[in-house]
């Protein structure tokens, strides 16, 4: 049960983190490597695509009943 709570906390942290505008992870004392930056950018892009997919799905659901009444 403790594992489920920690996984949920991590998921919430990621959702809050990726919901903001993209900001490269740059630390003045140590620049992350290219692989780390690419992985972060890919995760951010995947999250944003998921958000777009959800919104388009809701839009289609709203439009479908209206299309059925006209046709």
C-alpha cells in the first residue's frame, strides 16, 4: 500500500511539473548531458501530446451527437 501512495505522489509531481511551460533543466553548477536533456524534452512532448489527445477526444464526443441529429 505504501508503494501505491508513493507512485501516486510521483505521478502528481510529474503532472504538476509538465503542466507548466517547457523550461530546460539547466543548473548553473552542472549542465545536464545531452541525453538527459533529450529525455526530458521527450517526456515533456509526450505529456503535451497526451493532453492534446484528451482534449480532442472530448471535442469529438461533443460534436458527434450534433452530427447525428443533422444527418
